[in-house]
C-alpha cells in the first residue's frame, strides 16, 4: 500500500480551531435535538413528529462535518479530527436511544458472555442465546477485565470498549484510505462514506464482537502499512498481538483481514519486484490466515454450524432459487407495519447516488492520476485497484436482501464492502498533483470539471448527505429508530422493565441456569438479568402454538427438558415488530405473515391444565413451573375435565 | 532527561496498577487507574519502546496508543481467562508488568535508539 506511486505533497493548510469549535457546537445542538426526540418518544409522544426531529438532529450533525471535510484549504489533522468526531457523535446518538441498558439483541448475547467470565473467571462458558459467540472471547474478556479493574458495571464498561473501537475505526480508516487514495481530502470523503454505511449508526455501535474485531482489523492494516519497511521487533510484536486480538474477537473480521492481506501481497508480488515489506505482508497474511482457521476449526467448533448451517448455506440456497426465477422470500423494509413511502424512496435514492458515484469517481481518479491503461492502475496504485474491486462487488451484495435468510448477511457485508466504496468514492475529491496536460476525452474532462471547484464541493457533500440519510432507512426498521414508549400498547420489540424484574426474581428464587421456554425478546432478559438458560426458540416454539398442554406439547416439554415457562401476554396485544416479524422463531407458523396478534387461547392453557403451576405474576408476565411434566411424574389434564371426573 | 521522566512516570503508574487490588479501594481513583491501564498505558509504553520521537503525528500516536492498548488488553484477558483466571489482581499484575517491561526496554534502548524515518 505504501509503495503506491509517490505523489508530491500539496501545501498543508492550517488547522482552523475556530471552525472546529463552531462545528462542535453545531454537533452539540444536533445531539440535543436527538435527545429531545428520544425522550419524547419514550414518554409516548407522536412518533412521526419525533422522527422528524431525529432526522433534523442527524442532519445537523452530519452536514457541517461533510461541508468542512470536502473543502480544499483544510489541514490533514483537521480532516482526521472531524471524521473521528463524526464517528463519536453518531455513537453518542446510539447511546441516547438506550442510555441505561443494552437493548439490541446482540448486546444481550455478549452481555451474557461477559457475565459468564466475571462469574467463573474463565472462558467459554455456555451461552444459551448464541453458544458459538462464547468461543470468541475478545470482547467479553476485555470488558470483564475493565469491570474487574475499575468496578464499573458491565453496561458502562461495554460502552467504553465499543466507544474506543469507534474512535479506532474512524481514525484508522481515514489513515488507510489516505494511503489508498493519496489524498487527505479524499480520505476525509472516504471516512464520511464509511460513516454513511447502513449499519454504522446503530448496528456498528452495539456491544457486539464484530464492533471490536473490525476496528482492531483496521488498526492492523494501518499499522502494517506504517511499519513494514522500517519497523523493529517491537513493531512486529505489536502487529502480531493485534492479529491475535482480531482472531480471538471475531471470526468474519479475521477471515476478511486475512483475505485483504493476501490480496495486498498478491497484487504487490505480481506487479512489481517483491521487497522486504511485501514479504512481511505475505507473512502476516499467512499468520492470520492460519490462526483464524485453526481457531475456527479447533477451538470455536460451534461457530462453523452457526455461520454455515444457520446463515450462509440457507442464504445461498434461497439466492440460488431467486436467481433461477423464484420469488423473493423477504419483504423489503420489513419490521412491523409498512413504513411511509418516502422512507423507502430515501433508501433507493442512497443506492442510486452511490451507484452513480462509481463511474464519476473512476473517471475523476483516472484523470487525476494520469493513467493511460488499466495496467497502469494495478502497477502504480495497486491498493486503489483492490478498493475498486471491492466496491464493484457492492451490487451483488444487495441480492441476498430479497431473501429471508440472506437479509442479515447482506446487511453485515456493508461494514466490509463500504471500505472499498469509501476509497473509490473518495476519488471524487482527488486533485491532480502535476501539471501534465489532461489528454482525455471530452466526457471525462466534463465529469472531471463537474467535480471541481465550489460546485464540486456542494455536489460531493450533497451526495454524501443523501447516502447518509438513505442508508439509515436501509439499515434500520422505521419503527425502531426511536425507543418504544415506557408503556407500549402492543408487543414491544425491546426488553421491558417488568420482564427484567421477572428474570431477577427467577434468579433469586429458582436459581441460575434453569431451562426456560419463552418468546425471543423475553429470553434475552432471562439469559442475562436472570442468568437462566432459555431453550432455543426454534426448538420450543410449538409449545406455545397449541391450545392444549397434553399430548404433543407435553412430549415436547419432556424432550426439550423445559422446567419453567415465561408467558408474556403482550404477545396478544399487538403484532411482532422485529425484522422477520415473529414472536419466537422465523420457523413459527405465521412468521412474516401475521395479520392478528397471538391467540390468547394458546396462552390460557398454562393456567387451565394440571401440572402447570403459576409461581410468579406481575401484570402481563407469568412464570409457570412445569417440572412435573418435564420429569414425566405428572400427566397434564384440563382442569375443567378433572373437576368433572372428580365429581362423578 | 524528559524522556526518562516519562518512562519513570509510566513505570510508577504500572506499579500502582499492579498494586490495585491491595492498595486501591473501589472508587474514582480506581476507575481512572483502571481506564488508563486498559486503554492507554500498555499502548503508550510500547509505542515509546517501538518508535523514536517524530515518526508519527500526534493523531497517529494517539490512535497507535489506543489500538495497541486494546490489542494487548484483549490478548491479556484471553490469556488469563484460559490459564490462571481473569480477576482484578491478575489483570492488574499482567498489564502492569507489560507496562514496566516496555518502559525498561525504552530506557535501555534510548541510548542506542537512532532516529528512523519510515518510508510512507
């Protein structure tokens, strides 16, 4: 990467602290508006109005940074600082949405891992929410370490660790893309494009192992590019420890990093004479490749089933059917009722702007670097060639979104593909470094001129803004951009305080690690606040989809070894609003097709049969003891039938 | 001389961290020490052992410090969890030891550490 053709430096502008302070003040104003929107939503205010306030707040945060970063006379330090500042500001937006506890599904998974380490002081404790995640203990380990040495609670510790990761990813991506594009201004644009990816605002801010693994991977790429020529043993030790940290933290990040290093090595090796730096990259590629595969196959064995059997293979199967002419199995913009038309239009606009930007950026970069042939690109700027190839795969990563099993897969590729997209679209802001005559065609010259001067600044900033707003609509359900009200009217999509109370009661009175059956959202609270072991929903959901507790239902309770059942009557109040639209599992009978809430008769059975004893009741939350059924010592009978039989 | 003072200060903080369990009750001081131990000290001391001054800009140094600290803290946590157990004491001792070792390396090398310019 750092052997790309040298480009002479343009004079460095001075940092304008006054401008940065002004931008900081404007960002603070934006955050105040976001806070107001969240608080009002939490207290039951008008959702659409509060959403408008949220959009205004986000725009106020993004636009000044974008306008400043695309300007010419801005110092490198200021651009770097602004990109990091934007990343941190958007992280604060996520915290404002859930300021007192974790709310996203993956956060509970890793909270349980952290709790296991704090409880046992060891690794690989059983995690009922996602067993495979326990075998990548990097995030949980460092969070547990932070809790141990500071005494902070796990929520605050988790926020700090992911916050550190956010600073790292924003800063390191700027530095890497600066080398790829050869320009700090282009790197600033690349950083803004990356901050505009659909997952950046909420998903990439969550307490999840990818949100530590990916920043560490970005750090590795930058550190290798910085030290591979003149670095000493200590520099190499830093690289090795960072590679190990990525391996321990997240599988896909480790695989992606090894692929990137292999591509980097291959491009340099085959286009120019290999030097010590090239060989070092090859060595690190071999190291991370071997380590990540070995860890995956030898230590994290459940991860293979999770990644391939539960995610990749089903998605590929559905994609194959779709490509062969089958119907799409997933509704776009799903998650509750249909969002307004403008929401979907914004998403498509973002895609359109990004795709439109591709040829413009290629032409701009071609003219700016003075290339004559494609071979020039590979020989003189191999890292740029790799970035272009990554960006070119973007349209194909959209196809899985049309399938129910591929939607999540497609979403998560954004965090990787947008590194290439960012570097490519950053070329929109490149400038020629020499005064060679531009011997290019009229169209190329016209495109080049379009992106120049003050008009070019506005155009680039406008494209960035459309991409930012539109990608938020792609990456997030319309009804989940703001927190639900304190007392939700229907079935809530996040864990409620009364369920947390029930989970804590269960921990205190029933003991930890008891097998439970419940709906998916409430299982998150049971597994973390209660330290219980909710059984996988795809296994136990039939227990709830029957009006009787005898027969097949009792048999399932026995085979699944369920001892307790948590019933949430809010399932009967409203439709499920999580992406995928289900209460328990995507395999339940009416998943994605609910038109009416869950049947009350199916929940009444737990009170209407013998062998099911209510232990706890608080509002809509009930806990039943079905240990007798699980052990086979009690045969459930309808209470009315029992009374009738007894009276005879 | 200034360089030696920096190393000595880092070593003192490292020693303080190692004594976290014994001497520091949980409170604001413990929080600050713990945050420095996880996010700053390991990376800062290792960076000073790696580099001569002036190779990285301030922003790059800050990112390098943070990234290295996180990487070392992750590796330390996994190592402890897989071996003797991850506790307050074990984390503090191991990370404190790494800080002190890096500082000593810097002090030993500072006599022979030549200014290096890495090519960009």
